[in-house]
C-alpha cells in the first residue's frame, strides 16, 4: 500500500490555512494544522477535515518559538506518521500605519512570526522531509504576498519586507533541496477575505477602497489561494520548483 500523504499547515485554524487544510483533506491528504491561540477555530477545521475522510490533528504552538516548532512537527508525526508536505502559512501584519509612526513592538512581532517563524518551520521541514517516503511528491509551499513587490506604502512596509524575505527563502530552499527531490515554491496572495484585515485595522472600508485597484474587480476567497497551493503540492507540478504564483486578481 502506498504511504499516506501528510501535510502540515502552520496557521491552519483560520483563513487561508484553514482553506488549504480542508481542500487537502478532500483530496486525500492527512492533515496536521497548527495554531497559536484559538482552539475552537482549530476544532472546527479538524471536524471539516475528518468529515472529508482525512485523519486530522491540531497542534498548538507559536511558530516564532524555535522549540515550539520542533514540538509541532514531533506531535504531528506522532499522530499521522512522516510529514511529506509543509505549508508555511502562519503570519500577521500588525496594526497598519506609516513606518515612521510604527512601534518597535509591532515591527518585531511581525518579523518574529513572518520571518523567524517561517525560517524555523522551513529548517524543520528541510530536516524531516528528506526522511519521508511520502507518495513520491514532497513539497514545501511558503505563503508570501504580493506586498513583497508592491511595498505596501503607508500601510505595512515592514510586513512587505517580511514577505520579501519569504521570496528569497523560497529561491534558496528550492535550490538547496532539489537534489533531495523536494520541491519548494511560494504562493503570493493579493487581497483575500480573511480576518487578518480586521485584526490589523479599524478601517472597515479599506477593502472596498482597494477593490478598484484589483484588475479582476473583487477581493479573493481563501479557497482560491488554496487551489494554487494544492496544485504546487501535486504531481501535476512535478517540474516546478522555486516558483512564486500570484493569486491576486491581477494586482
Ligand atoms: P488569518 O489571520 O486569517 O490567520 C492566521 C493564522 O495564523 C491563524 O491560524 C493564526 O492562529 C496563525 N498564527 C498567527 N500567528 C501565529 C504564530 N505566532 N504561531 C502560530 N500560528 C500563528 O490570516 P490569513 O489566512 O489571511 O493569512 C495567512 C497567510 O497569508 C499569512 O502569511 C499572510 O501574511 C498571508 N497573506 C494574506 C493575505 C490576505 O489578504 N488575507 C494577502 C497576502 C498574504 P491563531 O489565531 O491561533 O493565532
């Protein structure tokens, strides 16, 4: 019998990560999601994954804490077996504003989670995936943002910089892990309907104001980002590594 495909998704309790978890479960993957604080939300995602026929587990920890990341991988593997795919998704923006007015605390939290956290996850994935039999395909998908190239002036310059780091990480990891047969790619969402926006600004009209700047004329759905992630994880993408797919309505 072929080995089960196991995907670990950081920040899988809400938004894009939750959409990836549910789509993966429906396509035959077993799913480990990680989250930091919202147990209820994680339980709901688990229930949806299980009702799609997947084995699923939720592991709690902070990706910014190196020891937590090692434990998250240990717990996921203990429950589901060797991890063959990792979606490096957990991220925050911090409260929006001009850089000059932004606190050190906001910038540090964003860099700790989006850059250091992503690096701890990437390093752990680099250690474990080479040992995984998987189904032949072993992949890492880093969730970046179109902000990395747009710069997010007046709103989230530090966040855009953190995602620029993800783009470099993707290129380096892709080359480093290619000899192991592990593919590493990125997906760069544009404006996507998740709670990240409500958490970063009180400005309820912001998404609507940005809509005219999106060529397709609408905000994206988490499931639309998840489709690109699942494609990169699949054998259909067997010759794609070091790529970065924007899912941004053309923005
Ligand atoms: P959400 O705020 O909806 O979800 C974020 C997820 O990450 C939650 O599961 C949250 O869990 C988890 N998380 C946050 N901080 C940590 C941490 N320190 N340790 C572990 N888990 C953590 O965000 P989105 O789904 O919108 O964003 C997902 C990714 O997509 C991010 O990397 C984001 O930068 C990127 N992105 C999003 C865009 C958008 O428009 N939505 C656009 C471009 C990129 P908990 O609540 O338990 O902390």
